[in-house]
C-alpha cells in the first residue's frame, strides 16, 4: 500500500505543481499587461517591476490554489481511470475511498498552506507591493500611517485622524482634524461622527468644531451636517488604508473588536473574517468533488475533460462565493451564512457525488 500511496502522491503533486505554475504565470502575464502602461509612463526600473510582481506572487498563489487542487484531482484521477490503473488497484482489493485518501490529505495540507499564507505572508508582501507601486513608481507621497485602531494622515490643512475609512464608498468614520497654522500652532479642531464624499466635496455629520483664537478659551459650535473644504479626495487616503486582504485573521479580528467597542458597524469586516476560514477549507471540498467526478465511471475522464470540468466547477464556486460575500457585506445575509454559503452548497454536492461512486 505504501508503494501505491507514493505513486498517487507523486502523480498528484506533479499535476498540482504544473497547474499552479501555469495559473500563476497566466495571472502574472495578465497583470503585467494591465500595468505595463503605468510602469512605462512612470519610468519604472526593471528592478521595481520585478520586485512588484515577486511580492504579488504569494497573493496569487493563495487565491488560485483551491482551483489548482480541483484541477489536479480531476486530471490525476481521470488519467488513472482512463489508463485502467484504478481498475487494477480495485482488483487488488483497494477501495476508491482508500485511493482518494492521499489526494484528500494533500488537499487538507493545501488548506493549511493557504491559511498560513493569508495569515503571515500575504499581509507583508501585499503591503510591500503596494508601496512599490504607489510610492516608488508613481511617486505618491506617503503622508500617513495605519495603526490597529486609527488612521493618521498629514493633510494640507493639518493632521487628520480617522477610525475607519471605506475606500469603496468613500466614507470616513470617527473623524478628528487638527488644523494648524504656519507655526504649527493649533487653531481649530473638528470632530465628526462620519463623513461622505458627495458631488465632489466632503459632507460631515454630527460635527463639533472648537476654535482656538489667540490662546483664548475655545469657541465651540455644533452642527448636524457641514460641508468641509478639504482638498483631499478619497483616493488620497487609499495609500494608508489597509485593505482586508492585507490583514491576517488575527489582525482583522482585533480590528473588528476595536470597531465594535467604539460603536461602529463592522458587518462587512465580520463577513471577510469568516471568509478567511471558509475559503481555505474549500480546497478539501473541491478535491472530493474532483475525485468523485472523475471516478464516477470506469475509463471516464482524461486531460481535456478534466480541465473542462475543473473550469466549470471552479467558476461556479467563485460565482457562488462572491455572490454570498456580496450579500453578507450589504447586510442581506448574516455574516456566517454569507461566507459559508458556497462551502455548504458544495459540501452537499460532494456528498451527492461520493454516493454515486462505485467503490
């Protein structure tokens, strides 16, 4: 049995390696042609371009590994079945469940690898890649910093502090702006519950303004809404806003607790938190589906059919997963259901296919 296990592991890992390499190469080529004009217009060096794509590679690997696991399962088992090797193993008393065990073990290890990458590797490499693109290549000044509980930004009118910035909607929450004069003396402090970018200007809500004139006692004024003349646009804050993809599970969990303790809505972040567990685990489900699908009948499968089936199944998962996450972020579904909906659906599909396999 050890010989059979080694043979299956060798065949599966070989297919997994070449499929992963092909996917990564394809993604890098597409990304290169999407960004080549930006690199050339900013006179980027070969070192900068090479470093950018190198640091983007771990993110690409973590995203395509589930699809690679699925395709490798389909191709490996389909090829073995087509060459009657599965029949020979069954003739020697080896069940299909036992044949699938090495593949499912590798799929489980792949799930751990994806989680490891997203927790400890991609947050660092993503940040480095974006710094290369925005600061080194596009020469955007790094005027701010992101910390676990706040965003600091050196703006044209002073120092800005935000609790939360949503780049997708262009909204700010927990706003404090310290306006300074040329001698760096505080002349005004503005606090607001939230701000939104509407019609090319900032509209702040629940505003409290404290003016400090000639060292006198501050003059306070409160407003429900106030248009604030800030020269910065939402795009100016994107450099310092740490994306969810750039956070590991533990960091995102701490960030959510901080937002909730301060009364902010963290629904979309909770959905992403569940997604960081649900997405890696789908590798196991896709491996089960791939093995069951390719072994549903003797001598079925092969390379072309395996690739075709893998593309259809993989695209279907991505579609359902993205749809569920979108519903969760909008509040239409509870965060747990939204993140795990695709996994639950494909778990049912995997059980259905397993029951149809003749062991």
